């Protein structure tokens, strides 16, 4: 057998066509379908030979635009990218779903996805992520498609980035850098921008390159006196020191900005206002749900990480109880730990909440994976003990069998559609039932001259009944201890 024929057999590509204008949001809602053959006779845990020998093409990832007017409308040159992933565990469908999510991330960042391939391996190659032979094949795909960037579905070490770039001859970035880029584009507030900058510097620090400028900044010679002879700082050492100094400054600024939000949070706690935090996977519909529950008018966009700055709004339960509803940053599978650390102050809204509405996209191919990824981050920020309601959003688009499965698995769950309003009334009633209730039940006759006390009962407590009499307002309510003490002079026992 000739080397050319063996090479053609080693690289198995699946024939496919890319429909024009296919968008990444469709990728997030549809299964990526393709057929393959696999030998069921396996020797232990070894990988199938055909899997190991091939880069698998993933069909349907292309988002290349044929209509030039759409490109002009965007008013920017879109990067042309090829995606590459390493399939180490799980099913091929899991690997394709992960690459489809990477395609959605790439388009959100402003790129055109030309192609996507998966390499089956026990673990990523230590040098080039996919192995030297497959890196050569990837270079051929890059030349064939005319791509200018390769995006890897994982976090690459500095060495892997350098070696893979040396082979494919175009820019190589990993999943972490892509998510950081999206955050940098979407950050609007001063605090959000500072948090993104801190995360970027944490990511950049170990990946600085000398680019040949490794000579000393200071040279010996004795003119400087004692302790000045010998090599000084190299260029890369200077860069690292400056980045560390900037990071320290950024952390101080973020800590100062945190104070304002903490004061507001303490005020709400002092007034005993219950709080609800909306958490969930990115693009699950959290902001849409906030708007549906409160009429807040928060930006809603069918894009990943459209919300970076937390939004807190006032809301009321059907029984008239006041509570706050906070929209938070969306989570994603393998969320970079730099981001979790940088956005920890923002995510404290989740940790301090009395109740978490965990929103999941019911129309996604793998909602259970989304639930697990979000719960991992919730545990990381110390909110694992906060009561949780699983809100299965986009019920109007979801497969009925998927909805039934999720409702059966998640005991405290409800199916809703923020777009159509389906299930919203039931969700409001569930929030009312799950929110912590004031501890003390009182009956008080409050004189009309003390109307502020009645107003406090309405805003801070739960009114059971209210009657206006000749002597004043007769209230039956549940209130917290401080308000109960203020109402004590007007209770029937006080009159006796």
C-alpha cells in the first residue's frame, strides 16, 4: 500500500454541506446529527482504532456568510476560524455538543466558523494538544478553508499554544481566551470592566513570551557600585512584574467598588427584604425571565454572556410580599477559574440570596449537563446550601419527553416560557411559598396617627388581614422580631 493511500485512509472525513446563514443559536438548540460506525468488540478500555486514526469532521458548524450585506451591516472584518476538540470521555454526541457550544461562543465573539474537527484520544497531547500528525492535518484544513484562527475546545498550556501555532502557521487560541474576549466585549460597568481586565491578566501572566528579547535590561560593569553587577531584569521579567503590580491595583479597586453594593445589600437585610437570585447557564433566558417577572426592561439578546453586570429589581409575590430579584452572570461548561475568582464579588448576589431560581434551557440537547455545570460554580461561590427552584425555561420549544424527564428528576422544578408567559403564574406562587416567612404572628390595633407602622407591616411583613375601625387599623400579620417589638404597645395584651 502506498503512503498516499494509507494517509487518505488514516484521515477519515465525513462529507457534509454547510447551509448558508446557519446561526450559532440554532446550534445550541438542535442536535448535531451525523452517522458513524463503531466496532463493538473492544479490548479493555482501549480506544477504537478508527477513532484514534482520524480527525472527525463535525457537520453543521459553519456560520460563513454568503450575503455581503450582512457583513457590511456588522461593520467589522469577521475572523475566519476552524474549531478543534479532543474527545477523551463520554459519547461522540457529548463531544459534538461541546464543539457546537464552542461554535456559538466563537460567533458571539464575532467570528465565522468554517469547519470543526474532533480527535479521539485518551488525553490531550502534551505538546500540540492533538498530536503532531493530526496537527499537520489540521494545517491542511486551515489552508483549504482559508482560516486565520484555530480555536481549541479546552484550556491549552503555554507550550501547547506555541507548538500548535508553529505547525498550523496561524493564530491559535483556547476556550478560556475566547470566553475572556466575549466578557471584554460585553462588560459595560466600571466594575465589570475591571473584573474582566483582572481575569485577562491572570490568564496572560504565565503565557508571556520573550520573543527573543531575553537579554538583561541592566548590564554589569561596576559603575553602579555594590549589588549592581551582573544581569538585571529581562524584558519578560519586567513585563511580569508590571502585570503583577497592575493586578494588585485592580484587586484593590474591585474591593472598593464592592463596598457600594455591600451597603445596599446590608440595607435590604436590615429591612428584612427577602432576596431571590436568578442563576443559570448562559443564554438560558435569565434576563427574559427577570423582565417577565418584574417588567424590568433589562437587555435581552440571543447571545452568550449578554448579561455581565448584575441587575437587582423589586418584585411582589401574589400575596403582596415584597422581595428583590437579581439577574446574574451566566455560567458555562468549564468556566475559567480566573473568571470565577474575578467575578466572585458579583456572584455574591447568589450566595446571599434566600432562594435561587436555577434557570435551564429546556430546548438544549443536554440540559442535565448545564445543570451540573452551574451547580459546580454555585458551590464554588459558597451558595451550595441556598434553597433552589429549577426553572425549565423555553418550554414552548422543548421536547415534551425532555420536559417530563427533567420534572421527574428535579423534585423542586417547574416548566415555564419567559417568551409566551406559560407557567409564570405558577412560578410566582411557588416563589411565594418558598420564600422565608416572618417568624412572629401578631394582631395589633394601630392608631391612624401611626400610619408609618402600617406601611412597614406591608413592606416588611406579610399581612393576613386588615380592617379599618373607629380606633385605628386592625392588623393580623406575620412580622420579624424588630417590627413585632415596635407593634407591641398596640397589641390586645398590651391594652390589658
